[in-house]
C-alpha cells in the first residue's frame, strides 16, 4: 500500500517461516499463538524509555500492546471484519500472520506489513510498536487481514495483491465504531500508577456507528471518489481534520449497503491479483452498479448529500458562511510558471475553468462544485442562501444542457460565465452587508 506510515513490502522469507513453524531456536523471542492458530505474536521484553514520556500516560488514543492481549484482539478484529463482508465464520484461512511487537521509539512510528510466499501459499509479517494509536493499529490489522483474503488464490510466483487504502481505512473505522464490545485491548499503562485506567476500546449498544463521521463532515465536504483513491500520508494520519478517514468510512459503509454489497467487496478482494490496479478489479466486482469512474462519482455525490440532509448539523455563522461559500467556489490548481519550475498551488474561478479547461475537465470540476454547493446550502446563513442557490441553478442548468446536447458549445459557456459574473457581484454585496453588520457599535461618548 502506498503510505509512509504503513509500508507493505514483498519479500522472500522461507527460512524465517520454516524456523517459526518448527521448534523455536533459543535466539528467537518467545511466541504466543491465538485461539485459531492464525496469529503468532512475538515480543522481546525490554525497558522501554518511551513509557516515561508524558504522552504515554495522558494520550488516550495511544494503546499499549502485549502478546496475550494482542492475540485476543487480532481474533476479535478478524471476526468483526469477516462479519462486515459477510464471510462465514467457519471459512478456512490460508496464510499465517506473524505479529512482531517491538519497543516503541515514538508515538508516530512506521508500521510495516510484508507478504511473504511460503511453499504453496502466502504468510504475512506485521511489525508493530507496543505503543501505538488505536486507529493505526486497527488500520494495520484491517490491511493485513484483507491482504490474506485477497491472496488466498494468488500463486506464490505471482505478485501479491495491493489493497486500496480507502478499503483498509474505511473497514477499520467501521469496525471500531460498530463493535458492541472492546475489539482492540490495551494493557494498563506502566510507570503511571496514578492513572487508573485500562484504555479498553469500549463500545455501547445502540450507538450510531457514523456519529464521528457526522461530526467531521458537518464542517468539511466529503472527499470525492478520485480524492479517496489517492490519499496522502497526512490524510491517512488524520492531519486533515479526519476528513479522509470519515469519507472512507462512509464510502465503505454505503458500498456494503448496496444489494449484495458484501459479496461484491469479497469479489473485489478475490480479483485484485488478477489486474494491474485495484480500479480495474473494483469495476469488475461492481459492474452492476458502476461502469466508469463518473458513475461512482454521481452515486457517491448523491449518497453524501443524502447523508448530510439526515443530520445537517448547526447553521454556520454569517462570517463562517462567507468563508465556506468562497472555498466551495474556488477551484484549486497546480501551476508551472516555467518548464523547469516546481508546481505552485493556486485557486482559480469557475469562469476560468469554463474558459480554459476541456469539456471533460469542466464536467468533473463543476459536478464536484455542484455537490459541495448542495451540502453548503444546508448550513449557510439565510443571508447567503439565495446567492448560493443561484450558483447551484446556473451550474445544474449548464451541466443539464451539456448532457442533452452531448456536445460543447462556446455560446453555452459564455452564457453561464455571464451568470457567474453577476452572481459574483451579488455575493460581494451580500458579504459587505454581513461584514458591516458585524462591526461593533460605537459606545456612548465616542466621537461621531
């Protein structure tokens, strides 16, 4: 998987797994097996100086892993993941998963996954620090379990499957949010006797599994399918305010809710190694629902709007509404001012898009803007709602005409550009009124 925090590597490790399968030599760390025998946990005890760091006792997102508890957590997580994709509990697994714990060196340490061919099947190695964020641990378990399912029919001489990031992240978040009991168990903190907690990932019955998604997406638009397909390391770490993780969870949640959704996700996993990229496997598995990326974007846009309508959240203040509407109407681009210069980030108007971009690029950008406008209208202050609806109608009509004509006409683009110019002028007037109304009133005695 393409992520700086979770590295998937393909390596040949026959000698390692032969040694692990037989009696353990004295130089190998002691091992613990899970109930099913699929998970083998090893850990070399050491005095970990990081446990003395204040974060280790105060950061409730950090969990402390121990071999015996990790063996239970791995089995629980596997059962929850199999339930999500409707895989029967008695389904035989194919590859063993070796969980190698080591003393944490920081709170933001790389997690490594290696798929290793062994005789006629694949085995897996997951290297984890013993102090790790709960979400990162869940993501690692999700990724390695999905990889084991995807490689069950992959010949050892073939390249290992590659799991889509959004699928591993979305399922991990869905499992943590949906579980009725603790899935990932944490040992009590060492050297912090004053903190009487065990940091169990407790869940209570009846909670909305999408509650955290609602909180995150109330103030930020969900990512598009294209954006979900190529997340950055910062997004996967939650540095974008959790928007990518919330979008991935909602996307997976809605995919599973499709007719035969779990079976199609299993089909996607089963076909990953047969294609050069996961996108081809995705469209093969979901061919009844989507034929091309644009079909996914349309479906996903409707799902996001429907989700927001059910729980739109509190209304934005007038000042925040101005900022949000401006952000929706600005189109981010990368510009090169010379052939040998680095790209610079910039924002352009919708009019510039209509003047300079190809019809295909216009359609993609305008559909995304239209979706974000529909979401923003649910939260905008009433003073800006009419002008926002004007933008929405102008874009919807232009896209509708383009779809009916199935051709591009400069006259249509020129007409909508004039509409947008008029709306921009109206928006500036509305924003000026909002800002003047927000100015503090003069106090008695102030000079006129």
